[in-house]
C-alpha cells in the first residue's frame, strides 16, 4: 500500500481516523490497519491515502464504516463447540455452585452478540440442572467498540444460518422463529434479560463492572500490538474473582504478567483459571 501515497500520508490518515472516532489506532497492529484501510479504499473507489482522507471529510458515515471494518469479527452462536461444551460441562457448574445467581460474566469484544447470548443460554441451562434459584439479570456485560454491531445485538434477531453450530434443542428452546418464511430467529426474553450491551474501548477504558467470575475474550487480542496485548491480559486477570475463568480464542496464548495470576485449566481450549 505504500504506492497509495507513502507512509507520511498513511500516518496522517490514521491520525484523522483516530481523532474522528476517539480511537487508539496505535494499539492496533500496523498490518491490520493497512488491510482494513485498503478494504475501505477499494469500497470507496479511491487509490491514495489522501483521496481516502478527503472522502472521510466529505462523508460523515465513512468513519463508522472504517470502524466496522476494523472491528469485524466472524461469529456465530456456539462457535467452537468444544469450548462451549467444556464451559457448560466443567466451568459453569463450579461457578454456579460457588456464586449462584450472583454470578457475573463479561463477553469482551462481543461483536454482534452471538457469543453473549450463547453464554446466557448456557447459564440458564446450567442453573436449571442445579435447581438453583432463577437467574435474574443482567449478569453478563457484553461490550464492543463498534456501535453498529451493538445495535445488531440489541435488535436480537438473527438469520437461521447463524445457528448452524448450536445444538438444535437449544435453538428450539431459546430462539423462536420469526418472519414470513421463518428464516429469522428472535432471542427469547429470558435470554435477553441476562445480557447488558455497552460500548467499550478495551485499549483505554477499565472493565465495566468487575470483578467477574467468567470472562470470554476470544479472537480480539490478535489485532493489537504486543504491548497492548500484555496490558489487556493483565487487566482481564485482575478483573477476575478468585476461582474465576478466562477463555481466549483458539489461536491466542496468554503471556506477560497475567501468567503470574492465572493457571492453565484447558490448554486445548485456551481456558485459564485464577486460583
């Protein structure tokens, strides 16, 4: 992309984007930023960083489109089923026994809400199995930087294909079909009431309401610079209650000072526990 105008023009563009979105662009990997800028430049039909900067000034919505491109996350309900099976079978029973209906969870980088709603379903399932007092919400903080994704999550309606990895018994129980062709499913009220969605910037803001018993932080940190990764990991570790659990993405590995606070619980599924 250097032919698009040189490094000075690229840095000026990043500064413009950062100021417009109150975004710490320096927290992200340079390669990630260049790829996302290139995606939006192609979409806008421009060929230089200066031309794209001009488009941003002329089109007030383009900054939001860039932010959506930067924070895009491929997500589905029950994505990576082995991880969810482990959470339902091993993690939640312990946490529900210890914390009951006072359990507190955080879906960090929740994108359009599928992960947070999946967790809410499993909390309801786990509570039912232990015959504990009903959960009353919200008990899950679901946060993301992109307001468009958060709006999708708040709308709580998803196409049928979003449920391809979720067990059909859970789909039928918690996501009634809607639409003329029944090609859309709504999130049941008992699931929705457990989740609170909020805009949040992991790179500069503290956790919303710690301490937490379970933090899901999957497939987000890979986009950040190493120094920022270590800082966020430490923040997550300190935000956990003793006995709490942190779950990372399948290609992510914990490092830095967080390793002094957390212990490996399931290496394959990237699950860590605070003693």
